[in-house]
C-alpha cells in the first residue's frame, strides 16, 4: 500500500471525514468532480503533501470517465492530424500507465485492420504508414517493444484466427498494431481515488459543490441534506462536461461517443480488436473491442451534443445504425439490432473553438487550464489517457497562483493500489479475472472461498467483489456496485440477474 494511510473507502469513512470537515472546514485544495481528472488531481495534490478534499455529486466515475472505449491510446490519431505534441504526450502517459502507475489494469491489445477489397492499396499503405509512426511514438516514449509489440502484416489465416467473424471472401491478410486496453475505466478512477486516500485525501461522494469561488464552496451532503462552507487555498474545477455549471465562464462543446455492447460469441470470441476504416473518412475507424465479462464493445461515434447535459447520455438510432453498418463491411455475417445487448454513450468535454463551427471530430483533444477572476481553477478538455498530465498542470497552476507549499509532481513514480509488475501478477494464487481487476488485492478477495461463487449464473463476478466494493471502494448502494465497480449494469439483463445479490450483500454490511 502506497502512502501513510489506508486506501479503503467506505460509508463509515465518508461519515467520519464529513464530520471532521464540518468541524474544521479549511483545506489546501478542494477538488470538484470525481472522474478520472478529479481523482488524478486529488492524488497529485495529496502526494505533494497538501490537505485535499474531493467532492463528487454522485459517485466516482459517474460521468464521462466510465463511458470510454477502455483504451489507453498512444496518440496515433493526433499524430496523423499534425498534433505532434498531443501524440507524444499520449504515448508517454500510456507508457507510464502500463509500466508504473497501473500495469495491473492495462494490457497490450492487438488491433487488426483486415485487408478486404473495400480497403484499397492506397488506403492500406496509409494505415501501414500510420502504424509505423505509432511504432516510432512508442519508441520515443521508451515503452518496451516487449510490452507493445511492433506493428506488422499478417496473412489471412492469422487475421481470421484473431477475429473469427471477419469476412474471408477477398481477405488478403491484415495489418496488426498494439495499443493499451484498460480492463475497465471506472476501476482506474476508483484506484486513483483510493491511492489519493492513502496520502490523506478525503474522498467524498454524494457531496455536491455550489457557489464555488476561487477560495470557497458550499458543500451539500446529498444523503443527509446538510450544508457547510469549505474554505480552500485553491479550488479546482474538474467537473468535466459539467465544468460550465461550476464556472459559467467556461465554454465547452460536448461531443457524444456511443458504443454498442455485444456478446463476444457473435464475433467468435475475438482476441484482437477489429478495426474498420469508416468509408469516406480519413484516419477514423470503428472498433470492435474484446472486453471483460464475455463482451465486445463496438464503437465509437463522434456526434455534436448541444443542449442540456444529461446525467446519463443515450445512443440515438442513427448512431446505432452507423456502427452496425460500418462494422458489417468487414464481417462474414452481418450483425443486426437483435445482436445488441445494450448501448452506452459518454460526452467528451471538448473546448469550444473561437468560431464554434465544424465537426466535433475535428476539435482538439488538448486540455487547458482556465481561470476567471474570483473563479475556481478549471481543467477542461483532454482525454482519459492524459489525465495524469492534466492533473499535474492544474496543480502547478494552483501552486503558482496561490503559493501553496508544494513540491513538484511525482505521480509518474506512484503505483496505484493493487499495482505490480507482470511477473508478480502472474504468480498470484487467484483467478486471472480477479487479478486483472484488482491486481495484488485479488488475494484479499480469495481469502474466503465461500464468497467466490458467481453473483448470478454465467457472470464472472463473485460475491467477494461486492463485499470489496463496499468495504474498500466506497460503494454505497446497488447502483454503485453494479454500474461502476463491476460494470455488470452495462447489460440490463445481467443487471436484473445480479440485483438481488447486490441488495443481499448490502444488507449484510448494513447498508440496505
């Protein structure tokens, strides 16, 4: 366990820390938002020796951070559009995540572009050139080729072995590259928050922030209804797509990214991500990504999402049809809506450009630190892979603006709870699925063999995981357990099957 304190989050700890804060409502840093960026800011600040409170209106990873493709990108797309700086930054951050910060949550994932008649020789050459540029990015970031193998061309038999559902008629092989894949994005956020807690950060879910200024905010306990004002030397707005609600001077242009959830069996249980070029587009693809719990995530779209920001965005019929139509160009047997188990959508917090026009796919994914007079320091834009650098830039700005007594960022050297090298992880006496989700902490979950039974038939999640969500990961109700700690809730039928088990375990811990 990293740091001087415990990384176990629970209802009891939340209650205790709220009482402490009400008695002494003064801290160095108040972070508003419990997504990947907010959790990253909390860890960075606490690791620099500052007193930290993180306030999240709902639950950890409630918003955009749980709706990603679960990829840790190397920045290839940004290189292709001339954003060399963002591309290099992404590759460096991917390397840090895979080697130091969270190697237990991330593995190398092959990505296959099948060379079908629809992919002409010129397009094939462009993809191959892009993959070679990705190899160069990996090398420049000093990520070992043993971790992310070099790109190559494979023959038709190898392509079909990797993605059995691929169309064989006219298949002349495939182009193969590797990127990083998270077992789950919400698990990364929880690990960040828990690691911040080991350094003394107070992680407060179901606590909303109102009337935020550069130095104060009114915190509202969504459970008890109580209010109190917190005074901070720096308030950091990491609310993502809701950043404009915290500070109306921030102008964002949200973009909706939608995925479909499929049973892996309909694609023959692929071991590589099927990567299909979008017809008529340059450097844009649809991905069918193998995922935990026997699923494949098919995504993703990039659609303008004006208007009010919903707590949970939803896919449109147009997006569903677009994803199916695109992937079907590469499949032997076409997918239909009957194959779609569920959908999920997230809103990217993109910075609005000066003219406000153009496609959201063309907007920069670069992050920015923003501040208006008397307002919190805002960290907006960016993407999941570069959360650590975003947090660093936000904290550096806070230190410069307020004179906080903090040294330089050291999160590039801090492993998250459960982290270990791959050799150590492989030796753990625990099921592979638990090791991938919990790293070294998997041993704690296997301590009681009576809790290792599945929570529902056919689901690779055991009751010990529900226990751990409550005792160590801050889950307060069934939604937290099903929708953000285990991701069972992505598929409504799975959620219904496991719901009674979640309520039962909550009752055992006296939280029902």
